[in-house]
């Protein structure tokens, strides 16, 4: 049933112009950023050859590309997740879904995996561009794999939080704004830790950006991976509990 719900959500996305428009715009923006980084590397290639321990092709092209993709997906994901549950509530079809012989876990996981499949397609589109450089250059494949993993874990966290906000909000627009606001707060939370020379370990641990950049740099730490898994699981559990609460209210 989880697979059936996920397939339904994915088909619904691609039957609307929203998914196709987002994919086209993202591909255009990310391709432009990718080509810009290649021009930057070409311009500084001669100088880099004379510098000891100079950054390589992966550091100059791949890392900025995935970093830019993470910020763009922070903006895009709320638009994709806003309708998952709140639109069912607005269209008065949530009661029909809750009355079906489906558990809250099956409904939430089905919707989550459906939207995650869409986001993983975007991650794949981002990953294909640096791989094209293997035709005439060398990449640090270990660091490249860490970037793919970091972005995949990040979009899963984005999707889980967006799904929860869609369960709570009564209107898709409210869900999108709430998701974006909370994601942005968690993204910039680490920026305040350097004020007055003071650092908060709690704020550093909660920050999405810190854990994403840690994996992105090639330092694969179980603490960072577990953070994203715990973050995603927490919001999925909260979504399930919220849906079960709505079922009892019906």
C-alpha cells in the first residue's frame, strides 16, 4: 500500500505542470551555475598549477554546485510538499482517505516516498553534470559521492519537515510558508554561534547547514548521518501522530 500511495503521489505531480516547470527551471539554473564554475576553473587553472595543495576540479566545481543546489531545493521543496495533506483537507477528501483500510503510517510513508522520488530525480540531475567531466578530466569520486549522499539526506529531511507542516496546516500556502520559514531558520541557525566569540554546541548540532557541509567536505561522520536520519524520522513520526489525531477527530 505504501508503494501504491507513493506511485499515486508521483503520478499526480507529473500530471500537473508544476513538476515539469520546476524540473525545467532547476535544470536551467543549475546548468548555468555549473558552466559558470567551469569557466572559473579554466580562468584560474594556470595559477593553480603553481600553488602547493591547490584546490582541484572537485573543490572548485562540484562543491559549489551541490551547495547552490541545496539552497535552491530549500526554496523548492516547500512548494512540492505543501499539497500532500493540506490539499486533501481543503478538498474535503481527507476524511475519505482516513476512512480507507490504511494505517496512518502507510499513508504518511507513501506520501513521503512519493515526494522523495521526485526530489531524488532532481539530485540525479545535479549529479549527472559533474560526471560529464570524467570524459576529459579527473574527479575525486570519494568527495563526489559524499556530496551526493549529503544532498540526498538533506532533501529527505526537507521532505519530512514539509510533510509535517502539510499535516498541520489547513491550506497549502500556509504549509509552504511555514515549511520555508522553519527550514530557513534551521539553515541559518549556525550563523549566530560566532557572535561575541561565543559558540553554542546545541545550535551547532541543530543546524542543518553544519551537518550538510560536514558531509559535503568529504568527512563522512556517523554523527552527521545519524542527525539527518533522526531529523527525518522525527518529523515522519510527528506526521503519523497528527494524522492519527485527525482520524480520531473524524
